[in-house]
C-alpha cells in the first residue's frame, strides 16, 4: 500500500513538474513578446545621409521619412566632380536626431 502511494505521489509530482515547467516557459515567451511589441520607438528620428544624392532622391528620401525639407542652391561651387542638382551640404548632418517638425536644409549645386 505504501509502495502504491509512493508511486502515485511520484507520478503526481512529475505531472506538476511538467505543468510548472510549461507555465514558466509560457511566461518567458509572453514576457519576450511584450518586450518586442511594446518596445518604445525612438523619440527623435535620425537624419539620413543625403550628401552626394540628387536633389530628387534626397527630397523623396526625406518625404518617405516624413521629414520637412528646405532647398538652397549654391551657384558658387566650381567643382567639376559633382553634377548639377547634387546635394553638397546638409544641415543637420547625418545620423543626428531631430524633432518631428524640424526641417532639414539641403544645399544643391547649380552652376549654370
């Protein structure tokens, strides 16, 4: 009788261990899921690198990131290495966090 009680109690302990282990694994998976789902997005987006792109490419890149853009032209740039319409300066620089409504100013080469 004691032997059957011991075996049945051992089987019960095994069942509880399995349930306990499954509950712990489930809790860990739920916690990991919540961390990724509710991970706060970066407060301030970073400015992409625009120097060297064409004006059209730079503007479309900024618009796709929902950033405002101001365009200036530089007629004094005598460099033959860059085509007209190429971004030569950006303010603020690349990878700098900016506020949501701030504007990025790009200077485009325009020698006529």
